[in-house]
């Protein structure tokens, strides 16, 4: 009854801005490990609403004693932060004895510098970095979510051998490294380091799953995560898994400055964005009629005949339906299917389906999104097995919208979109109607 009551409150919107971690606290009782955790500020605001501009304003107006680490997935954004902030930001480099950007990052923290870097560097955080961050007075700003879980690069046979030889042990799903043999440690050094960090999980008797150490977030005085549709993101599931609390905000420009306001998806004006998208409706959509058509499994298993058919429809759409030239086009599909589906006139116009935060294609108006996005089964099972519910539909439409927004629609101009997956078209319409 208690679970049902809480779920109803969430569905009715009374605790919509509270994290899954808060709900888990109610259900599981007070957990002392959760009381000291940093609270996460989620700036969940639609593309183009000014999230980065707000962050730059926030950093420019901060007192001198407040220091920042700004993490972004794109070098383009690194340059923007360097160019548009009044504070001096430094980017880690490999000009040191170790030739290591991580060593550079640590030295910058020791010297109290404001830092801007990419996600890839921050994901290699270790205990030494954690020790330097604690009490150093840093605010973390994450521009877009990070990849916080991953399948460890080890075979099922290796896992079986490591268990049988008692080089590892599994305690409540967590993997502990208990081997002191030098040769074994050298051979499996990657697995050993992950296990020693306390964030390696044995999943369903088949996989080792790494999770980013949550204590890194606790080392910051304040954390801001800037994205859109955070409820769909793997980082949200990660925060729920580890019991972090978070609050949702949106960005609003009042004519003079940017400010954080209470999150309200009804204020996003989704219908205006949708009106700029002319979604193709016609026979070329036949390849995507089935609910799971054009999924990863479908695209990896295509016969030669199906490859030719899909390629022909993409080519026909660009050439005949919208009469686009190569310079007008961006298209995407599963990375593994890119080579097979590339065709004359659009082969060099590919943009990966999870693209975010780039304006390199803001003059493009003819789009083809030939993919039906589902969460990776291992990721989905990992979270659900640990009591965290995922929303695959919201994830799919979130990535679709981010990809679409790389085009000229970001400038308020209309676009043409070939979206052959019936599921993806349905989800886009549901998003526009505030149904998801």
C-alpha cells in the first residue's frame, strides 16, 4: 500500500521534482550513507532555452572564492567557456612528466584553478582525484549527462575462470578483487582497478558492469546537471540507484538576464517546435511499420535485400521527395549499419544518432533518422534488477529531439524529416502533445 501511495503521488505530480532516491529512502528506511550526499540541481530545459548562457552568467557572477569545474562532451563547448567567461578557465593538458591529462587536472585542482574539460577525462576519476576535490570548494557543472555505466571489457569465460580460481569474489553483486598474484594482476589490470574502486558489479551471472564512483559527486560543494528530458537519461537512473536526491529547474530569460525557475514542462511550447517539423508520411515508411522495425537488432540482422531496400528509400526521399543536395542533408542510423546504408548524395552527411551540443549543421534542413532507439538490454536489465524503473520511450524521443535540433530548426526555421519507424513517429507526436 505504501509503494502504491508513493507511486500515485509521483503520477499526480505532487513529488514529480523529487528523485527516485527520495522515494527509495521512504521505502527502505533512513540510510546513513545517503544523508551526507550532495544534492543534485538538474537544469532540465528544452534545447535553445539558454542553459549554457545561464551557466556562463552563473560563473561570471560568482564570488572569487567559488571555483568551478565545467565538464562538457564537446571541444566546441570547451572553447566557448574559455572565450565567454570573465573568470580564467584552464583546460588540462599532457604537458607534464607523465604525459597525462589526469595529472594535469589534479595539479590544477591543487592550485585552485577554474577548470574546463571533456567528459572522457572526468570519467577516469580515481581515489587520488577524490581526495583532492574534498573540501576544495568546487562547484561541478555538467553540460549534458555523462556515460556513468559500462560493460567491462572481459569475456564470460574470463569471469568464470576468475571466479573458479578465487581471484575475485562476489558479495551482494559487487565484485571484489582478492588476488595477489603479480601475473594475474597484470593480465587483468583493468578489471582489478575497477573492482578495487568498489563499483564493479556481477550482473546476471554473465557480465561485469562498471559504474562511475558516486563518491566523486559527493566531493563537490554543489552539482548542476544541464540537459533536457532528464527523466529519460541513464544518469538519472544512476542517481536513483545510488540514492542521490535532485531537484528540477528550467532556464528562463526575462529580457535582461537568465534565471532558474521551477520546472514546468507545459511552458516548453513543444507544439511550436513540432510545427517546424514536416514529418514524411508515405509509402517509404513501410519499412518501419512493425513496432521493433529499424531497432539495433533489426539493423544488425538485415539481409542484403533489406539493406538495398532501406538504402533506396533514403536515397529516394532526399532525391525525389524533398529534392535536397548533399549540403542540405544530415542523416543517421545505428553506427554498425552506417556503411551498409550509406548512399550516393548523402554518404558524407552522416551525424551520429546521439549527437548533442554542436551547431556545425545548423544550416541543414533535409533530415533522415533511420533508427528505432531502445536502451541497451544489458543497461536496462542492470537498472531494473536493482529496482530502478526505466522509460525506454522517453529515452528514444529525447535522443531524437537532440539530434533534430542540430539542424536549422535551432534557428526557428522549418525542416523536412524522414522518420520511417512508426514507433518513433508516434513518440514524437506524444511528446509534442505533452503525453510523455
